[in-house]
C-alpha cells in the first residue's frame, strides 16, 4: 500500500509543479488556453498575481517531494499528511470560490493520497 500512496503523492506533486509552470512561466500563453472562461485581456494584467500563486503551488509540490525522500516512516507520514492536507484545504477553498472543478482536480487526488498514507 505504501507504493500506491507514494504514487498518489507523486501525482499530486507533479500536478502542482505543472500549475507552478503555468502560473509562473506560461500565464499569458498556456494560461489563456487553460482558463478559457477568463477575459483575454486579464492575463497580462494578472501576470504577477498568477506568478505569486504559482510560487505557492511550488511550495506544496516541494513539500510533497520532500515527504517522498524521508526514510523514517513516522516523519514521512507527518510531512505527507501536512502537505496533502494543505492541498485538500486549498482545493476545497478554490472549489468554493473559483471553480467547482478544482475540488475534483486538486482536492480529490490529495484526499485519496491522504487516505492511502493511513492504510
């Protein structure tokens, strides 16, 4: 079960690295294609804001990757639970305030990983 849990942790980390890339480096290109519901003129105006959000997503990814590098089982669990919980909370908040799909795309995979690390 540990392998499956670590796989889900890695998936969530990769997802947040992808979000980091979009928000920090491709906001005005790939961001426009990804967030089609936003007015096109909004992307240039919010470039700095998106980069800041991307940085926070990078911190989440770094914490999840760090958890995968910890050999001590208890500390691996503690660090993984902390960062997965952060992702779940952020995903629920984003789902409530921005788009319901964020709950399914971000919070749900993190929640599944959170359950798996406890099995």
